[in-house]
């Protein structure tokens, strides 16, 4: 029985040394240790990691595709809104409204003229 507490003390001492070493190492040591564990696991189970890369990589590609499509759609909507805003401003202004009506009426008349009419003017 006297030998058992000594064995426990020695294992407790190694735990304390490991804790002290881990505390002394800091963030850099923790990151390196985690990297080493992941690398070892990836070398042990390559098919698992391959499936992770395939699934999550495909998911990332799909999200990228949808994000870019959304951005393009938003850009088109903004351009259309700007065009609509300009048209509304043109219609609201009284001077340009009269000019717009005149140009709208004269445009079809100008298109209906024959080449002979155009040559006389």
C-alpha cells in the first residue's frame, strides 16, 4: 500500500509538468499541437478527409456560385432602378415634359417620311 501512493504521486507530478509545459508554451504551442494531431489523423484516415474536402468544397463552390448570381441580380436591379428614377425625373420636370411630348410626336412623323420628303428639306 505504501508503494501505491508513490505511483500516484509520480503520475500526478507528470500531469503537473505537462500542465506547466502547456501553460509555458502558450497559443503557438497549442496551435502546433493541434496541427500535428490533425495531420496525423489525416494521414491515418485519408478517405475520411477526402470526403470532407469533397463535400464541404462542393458546398463552398455552390455558395460562391449563388452569392455571385445574387450580386449580379442586385446590380441589374440597381441599374433598372436608376433608369426608372431618371425617367420619373424627366416626366416630372415641366420644361422637359413639353419637350418630350414634342419629340415623341415628331419622332413618328420623321420616321414616316419618304426619302423624297427628306431630300426636299
